[in-house]
């Protein structure tokens, strides 16, 4: 089963980093930074650190596992993490140079239900989980900072 890791990257300004995807013929949508766990990754968390470095040249502090989604052939693990610095211009992931992958744009959105409502975050299940956690104040708290 293929495993993927993704991060809800909370900034010091109480925003969240998301990647806007623009592909020809498909309405724009947003995803959380992350990607596949590779055989040489020591752990899922190590894979997430690698992916964050590749995709946004950032370093994050992982707080906790937020949610797991599983299908017949894939498991996606979504983590909450804090991030203070990043440089999208210095990203190095192979997907950025792959032909036909479309455009990638890093955006900061308010860490609010209204902020999430302003984008089409995929997959829809994680968007619903995030809305609930933000609305109830359970996404992050003072002890996580």
C-alpha cells in the first residue's frame, strides 16, 4: 500500500501554507504540502520533513498526527506542524520540473473557517476535518507553540 504524508503547516502569523495547483483543463484547487513515503525514509515523519524541504525549502516542527485516510491502495497521513521559515523559490522537488504537471503556487491563507471556505482544498475529507478542528479550537493550542 502506498503511503503519503501531508502537513497542515501553521505559521507564526496564524496562517496556513497551501499549494495552489493550476492544471490545464481542470479548475484550480489547493493541496497541503507533502508527498509519498519512500523506501529509504526512516519514518513517516522523516518523509514529511523531506517533502517539506523539497516542496517549500522549509523546516517544520511536527506537532501531531491529525487524521488518516485510507483507500484500497493508499494511506494518507495528515500532520499538524509549525513552520517559521520557508523559501518557495528554493524548492527542489522533482514534480516542479516534470512535464505536464501544471503550475504550483505557495499561498498563505488565514487559519479560519472563512479562510478554508475561500479555497477548494483537496481532498475534501481533510478540508472538512480542518474546518471542524478550527471551529472547535482543537487544531492547535498554546501548549503546541
